[in-house]
């Protein structure tokens, strides 16, 4: 790894920050500074290089869909999870409802869109909502190897108050028999996962763990079973970048997951973990500067898996 390269990615990414804007549908995210930009790369020996605003905290948003899925698969059988959600990309935006009300099959298409992640979250177990929240936070801390990881309550409340589309999605799935139990509690857990606050450095370690077949490169501990890692990485390739996943695979070629908080993680298999942050988003919800930094790193570090 080369610090000059990481710095080069940042300089390149900065040129594109002005072409986007912060997520406006979650009021607390709308007020973030759109010019922030950071990057962290963790190699498989656990060495981390950073540039820019890599210590800035931001909320994971859809990146947490990976954590929800990994936890759900730890607590439930494969069939218990995948009777509620499919494994196919949609080509639609992440909060779309158009494919949720079919005559034959109402399952959300995959765990990386809101509907699918909400269905996955509904399978996360615990005796009470409070216990389920604690289980999720502790699990996220273990996966990211960061004991300080916590919820950004401003963002959580902001989304909980305004998440009407997600409410529509969960009640539609409830009426179609996909969701069981208390919808408001499942939603609260989903919003809490989206509001987990982290830094590029934290996420780079998580990404490197995925690239390293589930073994945290810093502690040497296996935190994700290999079967789950393979499934998660495949979903990152086909569905991780919303309705830009196909073009991203074709041009950048790394398993990746994006969030509307401005973060994106990439886990080129057997190579390294990358996390970028820039809250200025394009019209599909991907960080403008973040995308360009990934493009730059893929090209210059030869990380394209295809
Ligand atoms: N919390 C956001 C939502 O549910 C996450 C979406 C995203 O990051 N794409 O709408």
C-alpha cells in the first residue's frame, strides 16, 4: 500500500464533490457538510492508511444492511431468512415499492434494498425490543472491532419521525404475510441499525474482514463464517450499489455497499478493505466523491475482480 496513492484518490475525488447533494429525505442528513471527504484502506495484515476526513463520524445507513443479514444468518437457518427475501437484483431504487405486490410472490427481491433489509431485520431475535437493540449494537461492535461504536440518536429520531416510505413498505409486507409481529418495533430496530455512527477507519476494518474470508485482520479472530461471507460478497456485487450496481461492477469491479450517509465500503477479495465517506450524493444515492475515489483505487491498485 502506498500513502501517495490514497492521497491521490482523495485529490481526485474532491473534484466531484460539487456534483451532488446531501440526502434530503432524512432531515438530519440534509444538514451535513457536503464537502467532507475521507478514505481509509486496511490491508490483510491489519495496516491502515487514511486520507482526508477519515476520522469524521457518519451514520452507516444502508451499509448496516450487511450487518443485519450477517446477524440474521447467525441466529436463524438459511431457509428461515430466505423464505422472506430473495437474492435477485431489482434495477430499481433502494426504497422502491413497485415489485412488492405481485400476484404470485410478494417476497422483497434482495436484502440490500430497504424492503429486503426490513424483512431480514424482522428475523433478528431477542426477548424484547431493548434486548434486540443490544444484541445488534454488540454484534456491530464485534464485526467492526470497535467497542465505542454507538447510535447517532439525532439521525435515528429524524428518520423514525419521517420514515413514511419505510412504514408503507413494512405494512405492505405485513399485509402480504412476509412480516410477522410488531411492525413499529421492527422498524425501530431497522432505523437504529441505519443510525449506527462510525468512521472510515472502522468500516475499512470491516471491509477487510469481508475481503479476508471473515477473519478480522487486526485481531486474527474469525467473526463471520465463510459461507456467509461468500453470500454477502455476492450480494454486494449484484445489489450493493442500488440501481447503479451493474454499471459499478462493469467499471470498478469490487464487491461494495453504499449508504445514504455518504459511506461506501469495498472488499476486493483477498486484497484489502476500503471505506470512503462523502455525504454529497448523486441522484441514485451514492457518494459522488466516494465513487470516484473507488474508481481511482480500483484502477491504480489493480483491484478489479473481473
Ligand atoms: N435509512 C435509510 C432508509 O431506510 C437507508 C437507505 C440507504 O442508505 N440507501 O431510507
